[in-house]
């Protein structure tokens, strides 16, 4: 689909790059010639992903342990990366989400998701952006939002709030920084099965079938489809796309907004109790 050197000489950081969409995108970027940095909170996951993708692609990939909720830790990580040269692309992918009845959520649950998704995106974007602007370096930021940023969605309120903020940040900085050759775009994916996260949001197999029935294409998206779209949006070939949020959901959003609303109504009381979020760990 792409030339194999599409991203040659591009240095890219992917937050939350050790698993799921981040890992799949890291692999695609490596296959297309990029040098990739991945960061996350679990060092063992980052190490395993680095070894796997390095062996699979033969590309240059570097792990960086970092909690994006911690602004000082982000600044330290970005400074260490910049010591070897500036980044060309930042992909803000780190996220947290859970299916929960809003009245049962603690303030800490809200703060955890807001900290990772909204503040984490802000921390990395500013740490890179200030350096890019000072040096006059052309760059691209790709954020991962969701299809319910404008409509909202029941049972995932912390995520909806956070992702809506990321979407506003994307469009605002696209205007503010665009004349200095820093592009800002986002992908709003619909349901894409990934290890761990997807099973927590859909605890029963029949709920997966319900979700598929809501989709005009009758299926979920794939990590490969997501990674291909990401590769296009960070490449020079999309140089006139700025401030855009690309919906990738098979038409689900058009058919009925609020992805988790109907799913949440199908859960039993026992399942709600099983899915209660654990107390979040503070940033280190």
C-alpha cells in the first residue's frame, strides 16, 4: 500500500506504544523506515515490545519508561530523546478507559483518566512543541481521540471529557502552530479489538455481536487499518491536512452516536460490580 521508505529519516515518539494500537502503529512505522521511540509505565512491557518489533522489522526502536501524567518525567524523557536529535512526529496514544456508572466513580477515577489522556497529551505536546518552535523544526502531532468526543457517551464519561479536550487541543494548535509548519491531526477510531482493553469494555461475547450489529460494515476495525491511516497522516504525503479529525469506524457514528450507551444497558448488576475500576496508582 505504501512505499517502503515512506517514513525514512523520521524520528517518531508513540506514547502508550507498548501495547494495542500503539504497538501495531510502531510496527508499521518501523516497516516504513522510521526510527521509533515508545513510552509507557511498564518497563517489562516496553522491553518485550522493543525486542519483538526489532526482530520482526529490523528497524530502530527505543523504549522509554515514562508516566505521561508526570510533567517533569515527560520533560526529562523528551530532553533525553532530543540529545540524539529532534523528533519529527509525536503520536499521543496513551489512554485509560473503563465502563462504569458515573455516579459510582470516585474523583480519583476521573483524575486518572484525565491525567493520562488530556494532561498527558498536553505534557508531551508542549514539551515537543516548544522545542520545535524554538528551532523552527517542521513536525507533525497525531492524537488519538474517539467517535464520541462531540456527542458524549454514557458509561465512559471520564474518557468522553478527556478526549473532547484532546480534540479541542488538536484543532486549536493546528491554527496557532500551522503557520510555523507544525501540523496537528487526530484519528477517532471506533471499536478495534486490542489485547486487554477491549475485553474490559465488552465482558460478554454477545455484547461484541451487539456492537457489530450497530456497525454498517458489520464488523470491527483492525489494528492494521488503524496503523495504515496513522502512517498516511504523519507522512509528507498528507502535508496539506491540518486540524482534521479523521473518523475511522465503518460508519458506526453516522448510524448512532454514543458507542457504549446501549452496551452499558445490557450489563447485569453482577457484571457492573466486577467491572468497577481499581484505585489508580499515583504518578511516580
